C-alpha cells in the first residue's frame, strides 16, 4: 500500500500540535484511528517518524525531513483541487495573499470587496507582518502570493517568481499650514527639524539617501514615526507638524481635498517598485494569475491618480 494524502495531513497536524490527542481532535478523528494512521504512514515509509515520550511527541530527524516534503505534497494536492474546482464550477477557492504596508493601503479594501461580490466563490485571506516571515510562508506553501516593494526583496530568490507590477512616485507631504509648506525649494536637512512619518525604507533606498545627503538621511536617524498603517501616518501629518514620507498614491484624496500638500523636495530615484511574488514550483492557477492582473491594473490606476 502507498502513502495517502490523508496520512500526510495527519502527520502534519501531529507535528504542528505535538500531541496525538490535539491532532486527533483537529482532524476530527478518534485517537485510536489517528494513531493507526500515523503507524501506517511509518510502516509504509519504513521509518520511525515520531519519538513517543509520554505526553511529549518529538519528530525524529527523518521525521523532520518527511514533514518538509509532506507540507509540499499536501499543498500541491490542495492547489490541484482548487484548479479543478475553478475549471468545473468557477469556484475560486481560497486565496492567501500577504502585502506590505503601502500595497495594503491601496489594495486591501478593493480585494475584500472583490471577494465579497463573488458571493462566497472566493475565500480571501489577507495578512501582513515582517517580509522575512511572508517569504518563508511562501516557501512553506502557507501563502499563495506576496505584494511588496521590489527593492526590499532578498538578493537571492531563485525559488521565487517575481513580477514587477508598477512604479509609484514618492514624496514628502505636510499640512497646508506647516512651516515648510511655503518654502521653495525645501532642503533635505530641514526635514530633520520635524518628525518624519514613514512605513520604512528598503536597504537600497536607505543607502541612496545616505550617499546623496549624508548620515542625517539614514532611516534610523530620519524616521521618527514608523508604522505599517499608512492611513495612520497620513492622519498624523494632517493634524500635526509631522511629515509623511512615502508613496503618494494613498494620499490622493487628501491631496485633492487640500488637507495635505507636497513639499518642493527632489525624490528622483526614490520611487517605489511594487512586485508580485509567488513560488516558481506551483500548479498552474488561473485564479491567482487573474488576481495578479487585477492588482496590477489597480496599482497602475492608483499611480496615475497619485
């Protein structure tokens, strides 16, 4: 007999919980049936995968290797079922998408509305967090795609497929009554007199600023207010002397209303390049491909408006 997908799912549940009882509950199996499934998997593979130590169950070295492959096999099986469901019934299935701060500000509402209008045919999960965690989630197949700044991606990512979507202009914004709002031009050194609100900078942009303007422009010196919430950063710029530094597109409505104004300061070379990242090794997925094209269109629209 061969190993089954169900057995691999059970093994993953055991590895994640560390407990036969909790894993059996999470997979809706009796403890006896769950234990038989794990025993059959070990018999099929001809190796002990779990060291049973009373209430504690640790993976053996070969068990850790099997776990890595099991996650990939199960994820590929799920992708296959999703593609077939889409072809047969039009159901999009579950899409797990992570975004860095600026794409989240521009896309999250539109993506949620898109999924809602599909009347349950698409289950959408949006997430954020540190980019290193997002990339690892891609590799672990617990995430389908990542939308992030291209220049912040690690230098070596041969296992990842990167699509550059759009270039978005950046700027420095202030409330109309700000002391710097009427100055033409504004020297970069003048920014350091006020709190600078920013989602953060890639290492490449940080190096460029330091090369041009010196150590005063190092992100650790320059950025006084950091947050992953772009709306919060824009709000503090509207109501205080803080300066928003970042992509202009999320501020389009505030600029049109006159609640924020751009400072006359050069930002050439500091544009944000947004990329769509997914695994190279994956099943063809027309839902994900279509979503990438939709996201690219929205970002291009936002860039034009900003």
